[in-house]
C-alpha cells in the first residue's frame, strides 16, 4: 500500500569504475599463460605483459613504436612496398588481404627512422598480426633498404625480430631474402655501424638464420621462442623428447646465442643505453 | 559500472541490493510476482516488472520471464540475491548468453560446486581436510576394514542416495556388517544401486563458515569466520563473527584452508566456505556457497566492507583495493534472523497484515527488512522477514546490544521469532559460546 512515488530518487552519478557487457564493453583478452581474461586496456597499460602471470603477449608493430621511440619521431619508409604473389600461389592473395585487414599493416614489417631518447636510428619491427611476421620478398626488401639508408646516413639500426620464418607462399624468392638482407647488414657492419636486435616471441626459421642473429648485440624478451626449426618439428624428426624450456630465450641465453634478456619494463632504458654507448662521437 | 541492473529476487535481499545500486548510481529494475505487488522492493526500484503468478516456479524461478524482463528494460547485469536462482548454473549461463552479466561465479563454477563430492575431492587435493570417509564400497569385508580406519561412530550412506534413505549410523565395529548389508539392500531397492560410502560421524560440531571475496584478477580476500551453529532443523537462527571458541592459531589454520580451497576452484565473486569444527577445533570442509548469504551483514559489520557493492564492482571487473589485513575485522557482530514463524506452534509459518512496526535503532544497530506498516505479508515465500544486526567492541557488549535491540523490535500482525531469540541470548551455552549445531534439538527434546 505504498505508492510508487513515495520515495525520492537519489539520482547519483554512475560510478566510473569497472565496465559492463554489451557493445561498448571493453574487449577482453584471454591470457595464454594463466588462461584468465583481462581487459585489453589493462594489458596495453602494462606493456602487454600479463599482470598476474607475467606472460609476454605479442605486441603489434605500432605498439612497439609507441613503446620504444620518442613521441612523434617515427618517419616511416617504404610503406608501399608489398608482396604481389609472384608464384601465383593458391589462396595467397586472399591471405594477404586478410592479414592486412587483421593487422592494419600492408606487410609483415614496419621500417623507418626514429629517435630513442633523442638518438636517431634506423628502426624495423616485425608485425605478428601479419602472417606472424613471415618473410616474403617485400619484408626482405624493406629491411634491406632500411640498412642501406642507415648506411648512407651513418645511423645505427634497432630491429625487433618476430617471425615464423620464410613465407612459404613465396618459395625460393622468400629464402633469397636471407642472403639479400645479410648482405645489407654486412655492408652496414663493415662501415663500423651498430646494429642492435631484440628477439621477440617467436624468432624462428629464415629470420633467425639470418639477420636476427647477425646483430652486434642480441637481446631477447623473456620466454621468447628462438630457433631455426621449431620444437615440434625437431621432436617429430628426431623422435626425442626435448628438455623443458628448449629454445626459449632463457635456454638460448644459457647456450650463448643471446647476449642478455630484456624485460619490457626496462627495455627502453637498456636499448637507449646501448645505442648511446655505441654512438661514437654522435651522442 | 553497469548502468542498469535487474534484481531477480524479493524481500529484504532485493531491498539490500537496490540500496547498494542507488548509492552507486546504478539504475534498478525490480521483478515481482502477483502476490508481491505491494512489496517494498517494487516501489524502491527505478522500474518494476511483474513476472508471473504467486508460486515461485512461475515467477521468481521462471528464467525466461526474468531474462525477458532484463532485456526489455535494457539491463546489463542480473543480481540473483540468495535462494531462488542464485546457485542455478543454467541461469548463470543463460544470462551470459544473452549479454547480461550474472553477478556471481560462472555457470561452470556453480556446477562444479553443486557436485558436492567432486567439490570435496577438489579441495582435498588442494590439501584441505574434508570429513574422513571412504567411497565406492560394495564388499562388506573391504568396507569393514575401511570403517576401522575411518573410526567409529560413522555413517553408511548410499552412493546414489538422497532424502535420508539408506543411511545407517554405526557406533561399534560389531554392528558394522549387519548395518552395511541392510543399507546395501535398501540402497538397491530405493536407488537401484547398492554402492555405499562411509563417512565419519562428527558429533557436537560447530558450523563455521568463511566469507571470501575474489576479483577477476586473482586477488583473494578471506574475511573472518562466522559461527552459524545456532540452528533449528538446519535453519540458522543466530549468527556471529568471530566465533567465540576459535583460538588465534585455529583461526589462522581455517583461513589458510579457505584460501587454498578458493584457489583450487579459481573462484570469482563473493562466496562462503562452510566448515564443520569438531570438538577439538579441527575444521573439515563441507561445501561452498557460490552466492551472497543471508548473514553477510555480520561480516560487513566487523570488516567495514560493503560486500554487496563489492560483489557488483568485482563483477564489473574492478580490482579489489584491499589487502588481507584491511578486512580481518574489529569487534564482534551478531545477527538474529526474524522469521514469521510461531515458536509456540512448532515454528509454523505465519502471514498477515503488519499492523505495527517499530525498528530497533541506535548506534551500531542495523535492521534489514522489506516490511512496512500496513504491508500484507504473503505466505508463498521464505519466512525470513527481518534481520537485526549489532556490532560492539566485545562479544559481551554485542550480546547486550542485541538483547536491547530485540526488545525494541516490534512487529505486530504476524507471529515471529524475536522473543525466542531473546531467550536464546540468555542461555549459558550461548553466553559462553560453546553451543553446537545439535544444541537446539537437544534443548527441544528436554523441554
């Protein structure tokens, strides 16, 4: 027997914490490390490292640029260089379109010039969203051109490698990139210029077997898979059970293939320090 | 935060949730049956929707009606309260499938807890003690050996049983074979499965439970324990926190077990782990309630944490800002559940018009109810009509405060239990905190 209008409505503003399901809900990511869901924003705010289990989530090329380079300093090069399906490999064109749509990038690597704490360098970063950074002719060409440009301008190169290896859809043309990029890296090196590579999860196949391992200093992100053939292939071929942590960054560090592990929180400071130490009179 | 929330419940808990929402700026949608048109939660909420006739099966348990109401009003979340659909895994799933956040754990977790045996095995594997026993016994010789290991007295129960059938109490090993064969025959006749299990019979136990609150980020808070041993036919009448008989070391052990169990279940939201405490103060895990409980205010009073608000915030993904030490509790809180039942007539439910209502008041006295003067109390639902909760620095002062508050509580028009509880507060076993779950039945037997 009380009227609907008996009580006044407090009309307090909605609490701003948390989120609600529906169209405007925050997209969530399931962490492969601890299989819990967490909001994408929170993950991005933590350098894409799971706050609970410290699993390193893959970072897009653009997120790396934002993390490593001085704001507004990045000047992209050769953005129009893309693969064109020279072998007419079945389904390849559709895959390229899909990859472009998914990643928002035109190819598996982004290259350009930028500054780390004011220090100018050539910069390349491979894109996991684009066919897991696989190396076709365009990827090889973009990185080659970057080293050539850095050589002309006498700049160090900072490179983020992340790749499943050669792009099978481009066959031998893809494998040839290993030699081509290696040549450019050699010329850059012979001129006394510094090349710093950060190996991300995964750095495998033709990329691991060429320019990833040719840097003057090789850093790796914790937990990254680094190797030529992947552990599954090796296990199936040799019919042997591989040791725990085989081909992980920690394993490669212990076996001398990697100079140092670089956690993301301190990565920028370390990279900046190394670039400065090798800048000669430039810094 | 959820802009709008549907409360799939009635009575004092619906009012409790609406109050939390109002403070948080969350719009509320109440649902009601035809018998509840005049209920307080209907007028307190921003919107209200009739979901069916009086029987709960056709209204408060009618999942499609609830989901339609939530979707039609643009709700983003559903709070199930306690009872009704609060531990219904299918309803939790249905909410999520319709884009509504169910304020509680996932359907999968609810299902996992609903299977009491599996839940026990999970916590046992996590190192938490459960009531000693042996499962899957068919051969009498093997069973007798198992029984001697478990110890007497014990209960023989049917694996596929329920409703008290096929249960035998055995006090001595000489009685075992006979009881086992009888129980197996009965189990086969009743359930078509002669499989039995045995469980140690714990007598004079306390029912102690631990409130937990877990966010989506793996942060677990174990609030202090509640002693809910003052029960009549498994219905709790008085609850208090902390448990007067627990030593500091026993409490630490209990909290450690609670934390291990929650971690084993990867739990999210508010929940309660129920333990039995034997005469030596050793805890045994019984089950976990995957919802808010009636007696949650006891914990709110000692911890200072609004559990309902945090339940909603955690469901919205907010990380808990508290540390374990912030919530361990100060002082002593007691709750009396006032039921519309006549203690003079074997607690027969009572309905009618509330002619006069006076709520107890004063500092640290809380009165949670959906009653108002002139309200016609329907007989269709649970008989809980109010909860009196008090908080004081010491147990002794809390008992005095509760006593005074109950005397000030006037609910005329229906029979209720407040005077009965006032008497209980004077009982020596309550005063020294030694009461166990069988206390009230023993007392009734002796009257």
